[in-house]
C-alpha cells in the first residue's frame, strides 16, 4: 500500500491502514487541511469546485471530500465526471477559492488522488503545499456547527463550456477541420475522456468517430499510461480499418498522444513539438518544456525565431518558467500541452483542437507531418545505489567531470553534448539515479547513457 504526500496533492492506493494508503481517514484528513488552508488564505470565499475521473473509487472518495468541505463550512460545486483541465478552467470563471480534482492521472486502477488547485485554477505552489501538509500533520482544523454547514450543488455543463472556450480560440479553425473530413478513432481508457473527446470532435465538425474504451466505467481496459506498449488495441484497430489518425488520452485528460494512419505512434514527445510548431507559425514567442523533454522543441522554436527555456521536471515548474519567460506555448514531453491563451494547465482537449487545425491546414497525412520534424530518440534508464551512498555527492562529481560542457543543475544534472544530452535526477524516495539521454539514434542515446552509468560507477567505487 502506498501514500504519497506532495506539494500539489495526495496520491495513494485504495485500501489498507490509515497513514499507509489513501484510506477514508486520509481523504478526510487532507481534505480538511486543504479546506482549512483555503479558509485562512481567503476567509471571504467559501466556494470550492470539485471534479473527478471515472475511477472505481471516485464516487466513494468524492462523497468523503464533499462531506468534509461542507463540515468546514465551505460550499461545493460538483462537476461530477469531468477532466483535470475542465476543473482548472472552471475555478476562476466560477470565482471559487480553489478546486480539487479526484484523479491519479495515469496511475493504475487501484490508485486515486486529490489534486489541489488555487484560486486561479493552477496547482498550488511549493510553499503553499508545505503549509497545507503542516496543517494536516498537526490536524489543525476546526469544523463548523450545524447551522453553518456548507452547501452542495451540481453542474454537469462544464465540459461543454470548456469546449466552447476552446472553439473560441483564434488559432482553432473548426471549418478547416470539418473540410478535411477526418476519420478518427479515440481510446479514452474507460474514463472521462470518453465523454469529453468525442464531444470536442463533434463540436469541431468531425463526423467519423470510432470510440474505443470510451465507456466511463473506471474498469480500465489496459494500463492507463498512454505509452505505445499499453496501446495495442488502437494499433490493431488502425491496422484493420483505415483511419486518418488515432487519439489517446489518460484517465483525467491532461496527457495526449496520437497514432498515424499507418498505426505507427506519432510519439508522445512530439505532441508538444507539433502543436508548438503550429502556434509559432502564427504567433512569435518563446517556449518551455522540462529538462527531460526532447530537443526537437528547441529546434522548432529557434527555427521560428523564438527562444527555448528548460525547467525543472513537474507541471508547476514548467508553468512558473512559462510565466517568467513569457512563453506562448509549453508543456512536458509526456504529451502535456500548456497553452496560456486558454489557461496554465496541461490540457489534452485544447491540444487536440490545435493539432487537428495544424494537420487540416497542412493538407498532409499525419505520418508525413511527423517526418518533417527533427528526429531524436530518448533512452530512459536508472542505476540503483546502496542507501549509504550520498547521491548528491555522486552528482557533484559528475558535474566536475563534465565541467567543460554546458550544464544545467536546476533539477539534478543535465549535460549537453552538441545535439545530444543526458539528464541525471535522483529519486526522492529511494537511492536511485534516473538517467535520460537523447540523440539522433536510439543506439547513440543508449551508448550515452551507458557512458554516464560507467562514470557514476567509477565515482562510487572511488568513494568506497
């Protein structure tokens, strides 16, 4: 059983003992801490927006959250089955004090989580998260008396409102998409993307839609992380029947990937690259992704005259750097698109609308579009160390060894070698160094990783 308390939310497996997993007691405890933190931050705003994905535990967790917030005297607006980006855009429009999304994102079926938002619909900051966790640890909350209980209301119209906001964006061209008459297959892994993605496609004028695992039952048909090895059903369907493209989202619809008409993966890393290419063709500006994302975004950005920035891993870090660098598009290499014109949050729905506009206007097949981008390959590895080894000292030694190369140390150590790079990050929970490397061939990327693994082992041997 697992319970992970981070600055942006509480994630864990359902069942087990309190404190060891996401049990009802833990749900109440951390919801109470969040509600208390919001009340202290803005005592005049009692409104909280709530939404959830279709996980089997979602209804149970939702009832616990609602009751706890009402017990604190807070008013709950429940969007019901929704998406993470939908809740994010709803919070500021509803003038709410904050929002909670009940989803463990791409984690397997036994997981759930409380994702926590501030008053502008963005994930809470590190400092705010620490303050919230301190309240939870001290159980420093008071519930109101019976005459001051909060209210409860439901609103199931927000996915449509979210879609209407997307269609109103200047760079979303419904007519161009409609004219291409795309034939599309969608895999929504039996969660709320099965509601939202077909609704979006229909609003964009797409009439040929095949739904695969779109019933929001919460019984995930496959591992919900949208990686090629988990998506054999959609590839088989594309191989069997002619489609222009396939669309896959994760359970809370903040990650997005595509499949080409020949059933080959477009590449999760290249979702952001393609959308950024389209945005930059029409709006000059800068871009941001994290240190572990493909260099292709930098290449495309510089081609259009913009400047690329790399952030520490994590959506909060990407958003912070996007704001300071005035980036017009950003995200992460896991298929997360952040388009500030709509909101500062990963949003698969706006990503779909922008990508389809780009594809429609290009007049190309999706596989041809993919071949037009710089070709890079990322190798992902890890090296396990014994607990007594100081991982920070190991990383410092690697930095000294490669001091003549460009180094970024805001999140672990990233070393650049012309158009290759390697990123070393330590795990927060175990003595492991994660090693991501990228080159223009998988063989080169893997060899680069092996070289750094050898360097790390040398450092470790010298300290023993």
